[in-house]
C-alpha cells in the first residue's frame, strides 16, 4: 500500500484522533491525515504526543543545553576552575550592564570593575562596583590555554574581558570564579546521573526481567530483596557505603565508586516496572506465538518483549536521573562523596555549609540553583516521556 | 484480623534479618576495624598504646571471633535492646542514641502530620479545580518542592532568617533552654524551632503527595459511579466526600511506609545543616570517624522504624479499606 509514502510526509500539525469516521480505515479514500496516524510507527506516534507536551519539550531543550555546556565546559567556562585570584576573594557577582552611569546605552555589554576596601573593624573585604572602570565583555577572546577533553589544545573561550577578569557569579573564599567552577562542575554532576542510570538500567532490566519472566521462586527472592532495600533509608546507606570508599583512591575511582553506590539502590524502582511489564506481556499472543515457534528465550526477551516496553523504561530511567544527581550532591555536600580537587555541584555547595561564609557570600549557593533547574527539567521531561510512552492509550 | 496482624509480623522477621545482615556487612566494609581507627586517634593524641592494651581492647569487643559469631552477638544484642558500643566515643550506643532518637521520631511524626495537613487540601483543591490558575500555581510549587534538595532549602531559610530577621535558625531549642529540664516554656520553645525542620524535611513528601492526591482524585472523579451520582442530583461536595475522597485518600496511609525512609534521609542531611539533636548528625560523625558499630546500629534503628511504619500503615490500610481482604 502507500505505507512508505504516507509515513514520509511531513508531520501533520497535531495528531488528529477523530478526523474521520471509523469506516474509512482500510479504505484508500480515507482522509490522508487519518491514514498517516494509522500507518505511523510507534516511535512517531510517541513523538507526536510528546510534542504536544510543551513543558516537557522545554525541559528537554534545557537538558540538551546543559549537556552541551557540560561536554564543552572548558570552552564555556571563562576561566580555569582552580585559578586563584587573591586580589578578589569573596567578591560579589558583577551585573551585566548595557546602560552606564551617565545613562548612555552601549551595544556591547559590560561590567564594572571592583573597588575594594577593608572594613577596619571586622577585617572583611567590602566590594563596590567602580563606575569609573567600565569593562566591556568580549566574545571568543584568547584566555588561559587549555585542552578540550584533555586532548585538543585551545585557548579561545566563549567570553571574557579585554583586561581583568569577570566574575558574573562572584568568587569563593580562595578567589576562584564561581561561574567557571559551576560550569566545570556540571560535567561531573550531570554525567554521574547518566552513568548511574545506565548501570541502574542494566541491573534493573536484568533482575526485573528475570523476576517477571521466570516468576515463581526466582520472582519471590528478587521481590524480597527489593523490599529489603526499600526499607533502608537511602541517604544513610549511601553515606555508609561512600564513607567506606578507601581514602587513598584516585578521584576517578571515587567517582565511579559513588556512581556504583548510587545505582546499588536505584535499580529497585526500575526492576519493579520491568517486572510488571514482563508479567503483563508474558501471556500476550505474540509472546506465546514466538514460544510456540521454538524461539530461544533470550531472543524472546530481547527481540520481542523488551522493544515493546522500552519506551516505558526510558521514561522511568529519565525520572531516575534527578535522584542520582541529588544523591551525589548530598553526599559531596556532606563531605563524604567527591572530594575537593574534583569540582562537582555538591563539592561547590559544601563551601556554603559554613554559615558564617554563607552569610557573607550568599552567591556560593548559586550552584544549588543549577541543581534545582536540572532536577526540575528532568522531572518535567520524564513526565512528558511517560505520558508519551504509551501512544495507543488515551 | 488477629491472624492478619500475626502473619504481617511473621513477614517482618525475614526482612529484618536480611537488613541486619546487610548492615553487618556495611560495618565490616571499611578497611581495618574500629580498633585501628581508635588506635590512629590515640596515636594522634600522642598516647602510647602497648601491644597488650590492643589485645585487651580486641578481646573486649570480641573482634577476633569468627564473623558469624560476631554477627550473632550483635543481632541478639538488638533483641535485648542493647545496640552495641561506640568504640570511638567510648559509650554504649544506647546512651548516645536515647535523646536523639526521641527528637528524630518527633520530627518524623510532625513531618507526616505536616505532609497530610498541607498535602490533602491542596491536592483536593487542585483536583476539583483542574486546570484553574490556582491548580497551575500549586502544580508549579509542587514541582519546585520536589526539585529543591532539602539541605538547600535549609540553607536558604537560614540565610533569609539571618538576613531579614537577624536570628540564627537551627537547633531545636534556644540557648537558654539547652540542658534545662523539660517545662512548659521549653515545650513552647521547641514548637517555635520545630517548624523549620518540619517544613524542610517534609517539603518533598508534601509536594509528592499533592501530586498523588490530585491524580487519584481525578481518576476517581471520572468513574461511572460518580457520573451516575451526579446525574441523580447528589450535591457536589457531598458527592466528592462520600466515596471518591475516601478512595483517593489511600496513599496518605499507605505512603507512611516510604515517607519514613525519606524523612530519615532528610534528617541525615538537614540535621547536619540545621544542627539538630537528631540521629542524622550522629550518623555523619560516626561515619567520619569510621565508628562503624555506631553507624551500623543507627542505620539498623532507622530501618527497623521504617519496617514498623510500613507495618502500621499496612494495618491501618487494611482496617480502613474494605477492598483489602485479611486472608
């Protein structure tokens, strides 16, 4: 039939559900939009449904941007995360301006330099914007040389100042740029969620699949294990496990250790979803048919059953990522996760744990804002995916 | 009913045994044992420790017994209400935990109540006014509440309290009541401090429950019996409260089980930030000093409370929901 032709047409505006009457499904004279829906692949139907979920779409775009920034963080961050500027310790964030003190508009955005004085009583540094010192922001300047992914030597950054340094999110106690550190930190914080979920994915599908497919005693044992793990408060268990990581491990090993620890508990939710789907699908006609044809069990599972609920699993996995990110942040914040030379959002927030510091420099909480945005975006995206995962339901 | 309770209690036992094994495994996990870290500490203080003293310490805590024997001694101690001995702090765990446990349970209970008192009306309102401006507002707030890590919320509140009210938020008592015997004044002071950890720890759970309540009630409101009742002219509020709410309210009871681990997790980190006299900060400090027996006992206590909470919510659910059979 005209299957190929119709599915290759551009996507219609909004998937029409009741454009025509039920009479014309097999009729070649059916309205083109309806046949497009009838012949569209499952993934296409899901995309149509997902697209209608505007909030989820926004969440997806935000996450895409965050991961791009994390992937090329060396380029997006204006400075190296460990460079110290001892002349600007705990400097407040600079505002990006277009209009100067005299009311003149400048097309090129600029920041004001700092004027610093030391309070004679408390010895605190007080910074005020120096309106005499206008510093235009330039794009793609040559900055400190760096190696993209530790491989490609480069020296252009996304933005910077012609002279001096810009601190759009202020500096920390050692005079390091909070913005640069947050951008570098996103690489660790965001990938730990992804790798963790990947691990969770594997364990969850494996154990959930085994439980759901074989049933009986196997199912019972796995179910009990899940129940036991659910009864233990996650954070305390994570804390105990990560405190047990040997102190002499390298940063990379600690990173993978934390990831494994996070997925050690995370798989239970996914395994339950997979098990439920397996139980439901096991009796479906196409599975019975495959079995009667003598198809091998692994082949039944991975060729026939997994694809039919993969979309659900992807949605569940998306919803599991924020938990992982929050877990890493919490552990590092408490000082038993990743440790300082490594930059992650939790490590950055650790500085804000000291209340005296926080009262002086509230901008140290900025990385927390990014945590919230990312978790929010992932939740919204996951919700949208879950709604779209079953395109045949109403 | 009695039979049902007994059977549920029987099911609890293997769960608790499995948890205790896992926790005992945790205790053994760090390289070295409690004595090694205690020795390191003593050395740092400049104290000389002789071989004989080490041997005496090891013998005192039975550290050279085979693993199964050690496990058995530890677990049977639990049954007798003896939670072991903190080698680093040189005190029985019971003494260290006693006060803190009370405050932890207090915070947990107030969190559950807070979650219900706030979550129920908002979820209810959002469902009956679906897609209204207030529904969207509550939905956004709920999503924000779920996305904000509780320790960040605590930090934010502390900062705001300092910035705008000039007070330091934290702890459960004002300095003048610290160490005082319990009195009415102290109780009022406790209430003044309690609401912050309550809101901070309960926030995510409340937000989640609002979403669940809304979804459940919406599902229920579309069912044919509601439509029928409406068609017959039953008043709308009475109609909603008669059956749909009673069914949608199930999660309020059944989620105590998973709310408790969340609350204990929240306490573990918020307690550190807000400087609460609860189990959380004690757990962190025990982990920092590798005082694994203390840490293990604390995790075991939290897990046991969770299992008990699940049991209570199961029983309450069975009592309240006629669809659940006892056999």
